[in-house]
């Protein structure tokens, strides 16, 4: 020990004032910026990307502290001051909590320092300076908050008040994250007015709770005194140097060794928990991959192939009925689990059949090993509880890994390192995890000795276990499965796979935790009833109601798992686990039979009965609960539970919480931007495609998403229909290819009818906003269901209907006839330009083809001369066709890609005369990449032309400003939207009031039949009156703008069959002020006059491209813009929309 040094005390103060200083200055930073911001820039800091005052009336934290001077500077100054007390606070907490042989205090202190530095990062690097680094610092700060909070709780000295407040504030902080995310989604995705204001309140609450959590240290630091000593006497003017200085230490051993844990934080135990959880993750990863590999074979055989028998690999626990095998499996449990890891190297096996056999062996050994491990721990409740937790959290981790990788598990054998596989890394960690998690010798041995205690039925326990595994696998192995069950199209009225998948994972984790904490409740009939209600809501309802039911079911399923497994281990494992997995397999086949009924024996008996599947699942779980009520009750007093066992659960809880923070970060990073841009917007070109993707498994049993992405991107498809796209079943891996394609390509997506609608799937990807979509199940009295999507897209401001459709099989002619009639009427009812992307199963110009292409539908074939078609067709109406191409499939699927190009805003033409590519503008041509041999097996084929077929009139035509292209066609002569001649429509004009003045704009009919517009300037615009008069036509001469071919605005809108916007200030040249616009259009829901836009703000983004959308810097604020859109409405609509 260093010698003590004497000296004079210059200054001393109690340690609690460090906490108080930190709290006061930190709050001053935020509150000071808030007061200054509200005082100087209130309207600006409440303005967001969608709304301003009065819809939004409270500023967010980010807008307050980072957007404007001087509030930004006020915040930065106080945060700089806060850093001093902050560093001291972290240091004092370390000194208070450090203890011998424990590294946790050091780690918590390092985390605290890291949070302090990242706080400085997002404070001094604003989103305006560098958006990416600002977000990196912010996310890092939030991620570090979890270990800091848990570490402080774990190390908290035995101060009841401090522990109480820390728990309350930590709960409030993390609890606030849920409504925070909800209202952010309401603002960002659904564009709900006022949602950002509510979000801002929760954001400010996070700040208050975060600072308050650290303020609790004032209760702990009361035992500290900070002393400043002058060891040299210089402060008294004494020049004599003292030989020694004083270094005061005040250690209270009892205090330092006691925390909210009953003993020191044991890092090897945490490592054990991590190893067991990763072991559980490997089990679920291998099990969920088996169905995908099995599915490959009936898919390519177009029927039962024989390889389906491999689903029975899970029944290996039946062998535990043999005493010798049971004893061997328990004593050599490590090697049983090690052998199951061959499933992670199966990707090296190129032959599909042998790869399946490899994974089948891994599943066989995995089910045997886990069943034996559970059974071996039947007399040690704490070890059994740890095993169950590891298995359950393994499922959560598996779902999180799929959430992060667009529903593909990165260790599956259908992936390799070249297409996103992490197989090698997973194998290394898996070997370590299995080796560590299986090193302990079981306490119960391998002998099955029937207990004299009263027990429930082992058969019912097996039924319960089978129903449990099926429910977990079919509904919870992917976070988006239940979300797609309740998806019903646009506009969005329910959850989205991103970000709401994170909510599913949170509820699963909560259910597992409470299942361990409250086994009595989850083993009761009350909990079973609640779970059954949730199952009913999920099955019977869509959108939010169905999703809420699914969350209840997820919570119950995860919570009842410990109860059912704890009961099952008290019986013969061959019955409970062996028969349990057999019942699970029956359910797997059952839930496939309801959709594959047309291809399997006995299929029609269960056709479209997902409700039967759900009822059976809940009855099986109920059987397990019935058995558990007896078994667990009689064994309740016979089990042992050590303090260390209870503490071990805390480590699993910490890992579970860390996984939730990881999930939230993934949801944030994957949040859709919704700012997608078509490939050739200057040409107003829409390139469409149809592709049957064969469930995203290529010819060699590899996942095909990335190659599909490349083909769609290189073909420059703006809209693509995908068929055979529903992968949300066990045999398909519970995947969703559309998530990856939509996010990577930057497209909106409609998944189509959900997995509970019993179809093989149809999906729509679009670069254009999907205004509305409806899902249809077409008549199919005999064969498989025929799904269709009817979607209305906003294509450069024009509403275009796109239909995606997959008809029934060739073997069911009556089905296909009924479907053709249904779809023809559906398409014929559309008054808008329309495109059909379809799989029809007809020969051109024969049979049902003439129903799809006929007077009822109004549709035309994109190329009537293409006789070599059977499956895929593209039809259209009232939109200008440019070209048509057929692209070979490569090895991705069994069906080619068909591509059609159309132009919006130009007259439709139905001629079949073709022109050479040289006459087509470059922006409207097909990519040259696919000529000749093409790329990756994709090339233009079938036609003799060098690449594709172009239709006469594909060359650029002089288009109208906007408006539906169909208005210029001959078919529109009787349209309700057609304009009559000028004289005939003069009386239809109405007066319009300027909102700033309340004055009328009289529309005066002149003897010539034209219309004069009298303009009343608002007070704000008077300063520009002279300028306007000098450069623009007088109001009384406005009619000349439309009546003369040489006028600035071209031919008269009133005499034209198309619509044009009327710019009343075409000569306006003042850079400080928006021009005055008045607009008439066909479809819009808004009206503009001067700088005032009478249009719901959510419509502005939707219709802003119809015509021209501009932004002008003006006298509305230094950094503000005034959006002025030219949008097309009728005069009657304009009058109706005026306030």
C-alpha cells in the first residue's frame, strides 16, 4: 500500500453533488434549446416532411437541438459542460462497485464512457453535417444503453431506494420505446397528421428517463466525499515541500460484494448461457431447413416424389424407448449433438438428394439429442429450465436472423457464402457452443424409473408437445408469417413485415420470460382460453385485429412451452417426444394438404381448411395442458432448485433483452424509404414483367433471390408480377422473397393473398406508389385456387390499373372458364388504363383467350402474332404500347420472363405494325445486355429479331402535360371525362375564391365564347403587381392563351380531348415568390390558387408528378420551400374541393 500523504484540505464536497450537477446541466441543455427554439422558430421546428402547424404542434428532440441556430448552439454548449460531471459520475460508479475477481464493473464503466463519447458524436455531428455518421452515433448510443442499464442494475449497491428508482426508470425507458416506434411508423409510413407530435412527446420522455436514471446515483454517492488536498502547502504560501501526499481510500467490503444478484456476476455462467442459446439456434436452423429441401423434389416432379418421407426424420426420439439407446444418448449427449452439426456443412454437398439426406441425418440426431438432454435433467428443475430457455431463445434467435436477412436463415444449406450464407462462421461457433453446453454430466441418468406419484397421460403429453412444436414452427419461425396472414392490400390497414416483425419477436420473448416466471398461470385453462381466442382472431380476421390475436397466440405459445416440456420429461421419452414429433409431422402434412389438395391423396377432404389446422393445433396443446396439470402438480414439491439455478435465468433474461435491442436496430435499418424512382421517368415509360418464380428455389436447390434481383434490375422492370411466390409454410421455409426484392430494388410490394388463403401466391412489385389494391380468389370449384391482385398505381400522376393473375390447371377446364369470365368482367369494369400480367394456360386466339381478350374486358394482347405461348401473357388497354420481349429463364426457374413497355401520357395505339429498333428513342429500348448469349443464362429468345419487338408509334410523340393517355384515344369520345367544345362548356366554369381574400374570380363569358378570368391579387402579392402587368397577359386577355396555336400555353384545353393545367402567371419571373397557379385535372383531389394548395398533403406526393411539381425558394423562411403542384381535376371537382 502506498504511504499516506498529509496535506491541507483545500476543498471538499459530497459525491452526490456530482450527480446533481450532471442532472441539472443535462436537463438545461435540452430545456434551454427547447425554450429558445419555441421562442424563435416555433413553426419551423414543428414542421416535418409531411405536415406543419397546426397538424403538428410540438417539436421533436432532433428538430429542437439540431436544426437551427441559436438553439443548436445552446444545446451544444451545455452538453459540453455536462461532459465533465458525466466522466466523474462514471468513474465514481466504478469505484463504488468494483470488486475482487469481477470484471463486470470495468465493462459497465467502459460502456458508460462509450455512451458519453457517442453522445458527443450525435451532438456535434448533426444529420445535416453527415446523415450516416449521425445515425451511427445515435444507434450506437441506444445499443449501449441496454448493457449500461442492466449493468447498473446488476451492480447496484444494497440501497432499496436506489434499486427501486432504477427499476422504475429502466422500465419506463424501455416501455416508452414501444409507443415511440408505433407513432413513428404512423408518421413515416401511414403519414398520419399529428402522429409526429405524439412521437415527439415519447421522444422527450426518453430523454427525461435517461437522465433521471443516472440521477439515481446521487443516492449511492452520499457515502463518498471528494477532497482536494494541497500536499505541498503551496496554497498557504508554504515553500517547504512535504515528503508525502495523502491518498484516501474508503472501501466498504460488504457493500462492494453485495448487489441485486445473490453473489458476484459470474461470467462463465453467462458464457454457458450464450453457448446453450446458440446450440438451440442451430437446432431450429437445421430443423427449419429440412422442409425447404424436401419441397424441392415434389416441386420439380410436379407431384409426390417419394423424398417426402424425409420429414419423418424428427421421430428419432422413439429410440429412447430402448434402454440401451436411451442410456447411450444421455451419456454421449455431446457427440449426439456434435453429429447434428453436419447440417451446417450440407451446403458443400452439390447433389440435391444427398444434401437432403445429410440434413435429414442432422435433424434425426438433433431431435434425439435434445429429447435425451431434457429427459436427463428431469430431476433438476434449474438445469431443465435452462435447457428449455436455451431452446426457446434459440427459436427467437433463429427468427431474428431471418428478420435481418429478409426471411432467409444465413446458415441454411440452400445458401452458400456467395449468396449470403454464413455457413462457415456458424460451424465454428456451433462446435464451441455444443462443446461447452454439453460438458456437464446429467444428474438424472438414463434409466427410466416410473414414479409412484400421480401423473397425467403420456400420450396426451406427447400430443401437447407435438402441437407446441408445430405452432412454434409454423407461426413463429419467421417474424412476418402472421403479418402476412392478416395482410389485405393497400392502403395499408394493418402491420407490415418491417418494422412490425420486431413486435412479434418482442412478444415471443416476453411470453417465454413470463412462462418461466409464471408457470402456474400458463399451465392453467385461463391461459389456454386466452391463447385460443388469439388463435381464433388470427384465423378469422385481417389487419390489426387479426394481428393482435396473433400476438396473443405467440405470447401464449412461448409461455406454455416450459410447462409442457417440464411435464413431458416425467414420462417415457419415447412416447412424449417420439410420438410428439410424429404428431408434429402429421400436422406438417395437414397444413400442406389444405393448399396442395389438388395434388395429394385425400386432399379434397381438407381443402382450404386452415381453420381445422388451427383448431387441431390448439386441441393438441390443450391435451398437453390437461396432462401437465396433473403431472406438474404432483412433482412440484419433488424438484430441486438451487440459488445458482435461479440466478442462471437472469443471464438468459439479459441475453433476451439484448436480442430485443438488436431486433429494434434491425427494424430501424430496414425501415422502408418509400422514395422509389422508375428507371426512365423522363420518358414516362413503364416497363412491366411477369415471372413465375417457382418458390425461389433454382434448378440446383439454391435460393434464387439474388439472381432474380439481378435479372429484374438489368431488365429495368418498373412493375413486375411474381407467381408461385407464397413461401410462408413449413415446407417452404416460412420465407418471403418479396421482402428482399422490394428493399434491394427500391420498390413497393403487395404480397398478395396471404398463406391462410390457400393459394400458391401472386405478388406485385412496383416502382410506382400503390394507391389501392384488392386481392381476389377466382372461382375454382374443382382445382387449385386462382389468386389475383387488382392494383391501382400512380404512374407519373396517371392512375393505371395492374392485374396479376395465376389461373387454374389445364386439367380443370371448367375452373379456367369461370376464372376467365370473372377476370374479364373485373378488367372491363376498370375505367383506367390497364395492364394484365398473367399465367393463363391457353393457346393464343383459342378458347378462353377470347374471353380475356374481348369486348367484355376491353383488353388487347401485347402481341397477337406471338403464337408460341401457353402460360404467360401480357394484355393491356388505353395505354400506349412500345415493345415486347421474351427472356429465357436461365436456371432460376422453369418459366421465362415476359416484358412489356408502355408509355403514359401519349395516345394509345392498337396497331400491330412493327418498326426496327433504330427508330425507337434510346430511352425506350430494351437493354442490350440480354442480346446474343445474354448474361447468366438470360437472353432474348423466341423471336427472330435481334432482341425484341417494337410497335409502330413507339417513337416519341408530343405528349400532353399530363392526364390519362387514354383521353386522346378514339375510345374516349363518349367518355364522361371528355371535354366538349368551348362554347358548349362555358357555363360549366365556376367562380373560385382566393383563400387570402375571400374574393371571387369571376369567369366572364365573352361574345366569342371564350372565358375571361379576373384576378384579384392578395395583399402579399401587391408588390409584384407592376412586374406581373408588364410581362404577362392582362386578365381580360387570358382567353388568348388557349385559343391561339402560338400562345404560350398551346391549344385550348377546352377544345382538346386531353387535360392541361392552366398557368395564370406563365410570364412570372420573380425568384422570390411562387407563380400563381390554377389547375384543373381529371383524377386529382386538390386545387391550387396562388401559393395556397387546396390538396390533402398525403395526395401531394401521390399526384405531384402528374404534370409538374416544383419547389421555389421564397420569402417563407430561410430554408423553407413552397411546393406548388399542377394537378388535374374537372371544374366541378374543383368547386367541390374549395373550402
